[in-house]
């Protein structure tokens, strides 16, 4: 298991300072700006915006068909609007304090113990030790949250079958039949 100190050193060596260009919140191709969100993150955004669940999130677009003829997807992503995340306004995140883990940790993510770095205008900039430690801490919290969500989803999947002809979202809350 990678230590927070070692992770912080890798972040500092990559160097990062967000320029607020907003590029990571915009769609550049079909799969971009797909920000996966947990139910708890959707509820946090609902709490600060007053929007409904459907106004905040939509089913993740990749679907799976089961042996019974039902179709499902494993979670949600933030709603997109006009080629960008719906919460991006004038290159500014309007839910900044409640933004999901993916946004908090971009352009970094952990794949096991390996740090993966996405394309970003803010790379190769000086990063202070404190900021590198914060990012490392967030990356470890994000991985824990993702592992917990995945375990709950597996448990829901083991107990539920999407009925034939229906479409459902399976998330840590349970099975939500959207259609059918
Ligand atoms: S994280 Fe990177 S791509 Fe996203 S707004 Fe900041 S500099 Fe731009
Ligand atoms: S929630 Fe904010 S930071 Fe995340 S993609 Fe949307 S506008 Fe960007």
C-alpha cells in the first residue's frame, strides 16, 4: 500500500497548479467530461443547489445486458449540458465546495498503487508540500470511497435481477428501475 508521503512526493514531482481553464469540465469527445458520482455526492450537490436527482445526474451511459433480458448500468455521472458539465459557468465550477472526488483530485487518480496523470493545462507547475500532501490525502480518500462503493454495488447486484425489458441503475443505494 502506497504511503501518503510517497504519493505526495510523486504529486510534487509531477507539479500541478490549476489554471481554472475549465477544460476538464468540457466534452472534447463522446466519453469526456463524464464525471462519475456516488449517490452521496449527488445528495451533497442536491443539498446546495436545490435541484432534483434527475437534474444533477444521469445514468452512466455504458450499459450491461443480463441473462434475463434486463439492462443496467453501474452508477451515475453528472449531467452534461451544451458540451460541458452542467455546473460549469464562465469557466467556473458553481458547486466547487461540493464537487465530487473525481473533480477534487483531477488530473490525478490511483490505479492500485500507481498514480495516473491525465492531460491538464496545470501540470508541470510548482506545487508546495502542503498542497501535494492535500492532493495525496484526497487521492487515498477517493480510492477508499470507490472501493466502498464498489463493494456495496457488488452486494446489490448479488441480491437483485433487473427484470426483462427494464433498465435500471445499480448503485450503493440499491437497484433503481428507470424504465420498464
Ligand atoms: S484541473 Fe487542469 S484541466 Fe481542469 S481546470 Fe484545472 S488546469 Fe484546467
Ligand atoms: S462539478 Fe465542477 S469541477 Fe466537476 S466537472 Fe462539473 S464544473 Fe467541473
